[in-house]
C-alpha cells in the first residue's frame, strides 16, 4: 500500500514539474517573439525612414574635363563657322556682282535695241522717200518733151546724190558715235569685271591661308592631347607594374 502511495506521489510531482517547465518554456518563447517583433519593427523604421535632404550626402559628379567657357567654342565649330561665313560672304558678293552684270546687260540691250530701231526707222523712211521721188521724177519726164529729159534727169540726179550723201553721212556719224560709246562702256565694264575677278582670287588665297592656319593649330593641339594621353597611360601602367 505504501509503495502504491509513493508511486502516485512521484507521478504527481513529476507531472507538476513538467507543467512548470512547459509554462516557463512558453513564457520564454513568447517574450522572445515579442522582442524579435519589436526589433524587426525598429529595423523597418530605421531602414524605411529617409534622411532629411540636408543630411543626405551630395552625389559625386563624374570626373571629367573642365567645362569650356561660353566664349570658347570647339575648334571644329570654329572651322565650320569660318568656312560657312566665308562661303556666305562669297556668295553674297557674287550675287551683288551678278546683279550689276545683269543691270549692265539690260541697259546695254535696251540702248542697243533703241539705237538700231531708230536707225532702222530712219533708213526705212529714207528709202520710201527716195522711191517716191523717183516715181515723181518718172511722171515728170512723161509730161516733158524729149528734149527736156536730159536736163531734168541731170537736175534730179544732182538733187538725189546730195540727199543720199547727207543721209549716209548722218548714218555714218550715228554709227561712229554709237560704237564709240559702246566701246567705252564695254572697256569700263571689262575693267570692272577683271578687278572683281582679281579681288575674288585674292580673297580666295587669303581665306585659305587663314583657314589653313586654324586647321594646323587644331591638328597640333590634337596631336599634343594624343601624346599626353599616351604618356598618361604609360605612367598608369608603370604604377600598376
């Protein structure tokens, strides 16, 4: 009987001890879980909160060549602008010269047509006048006796010769004066064109010398930069070695 009571008591004590241990274990796990949750929440707060703008470190700029000044343009742009401005000036001057050439041609053509039209009209009127006079002379002869014909013909021929001589002298003087004027205008125009041609040639040579100098300076600068890059690479390689 005593042994039975002792066994029951031992079982009860063991059960009580096991229950206490289980309770402590649950309590520890609960405390640890709450602590872990708190730590996680704090970690989330720390990680999710953005730093104020003034506290953020400024982003580092990518290292590179210093910016050019506003007044400093690349050599290529200078060359391009130089050639463009040169061409613009050349075409502008060429256009002005061409306008003058056309104006000369128009005036020359107008004067030419006016002169020859006037000469044509005068010659036409003269030919009609001579033809009418000859008809009148023949009509006169038909009304005269044969004995008076020789005298009438002689008088008519003298009158006609004087008229023709005066008219042809007038025509000759007009042609001479006209061509003297034309020759003077052509010579002046020709001299002006030769002067313009020479100016274009001089400008072409001078502009090329200037452009060539700019191009040479650019090539020298590019070569120096290339050599400098080569020296820098060698220096870096020696440092690593």
